[in-house]
C-alpha cells in the first residue's frame, strides 16, 4: 500500500519536470496555481487508490467504484506514456553534457529568441502524448462501452438433425452487471437481443462483478430475456464471489446460493455441471453446461466435465457452454472429441484492440489462443464471445460489446 503511493509520487515528480519546463515563463501566480492543481490531484489520486485497502468499498456508489477509480488510473497511465518522452529528453541532455566535456561549442545554438529548442519540443511532445491516450480512453468510455455490435455467424454441424437445421442462437456473455450505473444501456442491449428472434439464448458466465446483490436493481430488466426454447446460463469466475471480501465463509456460501436462485427467478436454466436435452420435432441434441474451468492465470477450476458430460454420449450433436476458452484448448479437444461446438466468453477481447477487414489484434491473443470469434480444431469448434459488459476499464476501444447471433446448419 505504501509502495503504491511512493510509485505514484515518483511518476508525478518525473512528469512534473515537463510542466516546469513549459511554464517557466508564466507569472509566479499562474505557476503557483498550476502547482496546487497538479499536486492536489496527485494527493487525491493516492487517497482514492489506497481507499480499498483501508475501507470496505462494497456499498460505495457505483459511479465512484466504476468511473472515479478508472479516471485516476487512466490519468496515471497517460502520465507514464508522457514520461517516456521526458526520459528521451533526459537522455539527450546526458549525451549533450558528455559532449560538452570534449568541446567548447555551445550545446544548443539558437538563431531566434522565439525559436523552440529540441528539448522544449520533447516536453511539448510529452504533454501531447499524455493527452492522446487519455482522450482516446475517455472516448472509449463514452462511446465504446455501450456500442453493442451484432456478430452474425453461420456454423455447419454435419450431424445436426434436420429439425434443428437453421436453429437460431443468441449468445451473450460477461454482462458484469455491477459495472452498469443504470438500466438504460442494458435495456438497449436486450431490445437488440429480442429483435434477433432467437430460438434459444445462451448466457456464458460472469453475470456479476463480485456479489449477487449487484443484480437486484436489474431483475426486471434481465427478466425480459426470453426465447421459445429457453434461456440457459452458466457460472463464470466472477460469479462465485471469490474477489470480494466476506466476513465469513457462510456469507460467501449464501452469495453463491443467491446467484443460483437469481437465475431461477429470471427464468434462466443455470447449468451446474449437467446437461439437458433439446428436443424439436421428435429430434434431440444435447446441451452441456460446465461450471468455470480456468486453464490460464490460475483462474479457479470448479467445473467437473466428467459429471457434466455423463449421459450425453448418445446424442448426435453436443453443444457445450464453458465460460473460459482455455478449457476448450486444455481439456475438451483432448478428452471430449465428440463435443461439436463450445460457447465461451471471459476474455472481453481485452476491451481493446483492432478489428478491421484483414486485421484482428488484441493483447488478449498473447494470453488466450482462442480469444474472440470462431475457431476450429479438427471437427470441433469454439465461439468466444467478446462480452456484453466491461470490467476494470469502463469502456472499449476497437473491441466492441458483442451480441452473437449464430445459426446452425447441417450443410
């Protein structure tokens, strides 16, 4: 905790050198005002970032937990970017000083009083490169966070019974309801979902950030998610309450029971290491739902695939809901080769990246082999949803919140 405060002060001290260099011609009164504003924000930032270590923030207003913390971190991140240019300035100064030891030539000749020096230019660059990412990240919060995008996907499963040919599935994932300040964005998303006329809807985990109580203000809105063949959900790593502080294990256990009951109240069938038969015109396929099984970054493995799969062997098509896509890569394609199609989420596509024709990139790809979209290995396929909500950074840049509309065909 103390170390975090020290790091922030050191970054601000370093970045402040550029401020000093560019304001030295200002009046003493203006420089004093700049000093108090700059360091006042620094002190406030340290207090905000350290507050979760001192206070129980569970009942703090969402706008503080979601946006105030985020803005403080974004400003700090932007200062780090700007500091790289200040470092370049300092490196040049070092070389110029070394050079001055061997020559009597002026280190920085100038032909005009109004001409800006190279070192001044780098200080301006430092401030500019601080502003650019900050403006971009704020724009991602204002525009990108709720710019819901429909991804239409056609998947061919040769063994799919004719009765299911054209089955229309909507998948959403990673709602992270605790990050929503009002029902309005969620109502917009649900309106889009219902317009897709899905036969069935899959919700692949991380309904909440930390606690089931986050759902309460949104129950009426979420209950509008319906489909003729039902709504099926699974647990994500955040749904277990592992990232919240609890007074007792009993309180945490109750939180888990509450989320199970909340799914039932919403009319969703929560699959907890089990499977259900989907029937249409006397034909059957099987839907398997496994609890969270994290293969990367030490995420918990609550999933029991052996239990979830039991009894599914005889069905011609097997669909699997598994929150973390690393499960598919590390267990499914190795041990359950007859599972045709897996639906996952979890990665959020890092909420940052580039997706344009011919180019698809995100830092997420350095952690997850399957991180956004459709992938295949032999006869098996997985679709990784980019997530409907957000966590941490309350926005999205390049990787927009997703509503997947998938049609299954046998040819």
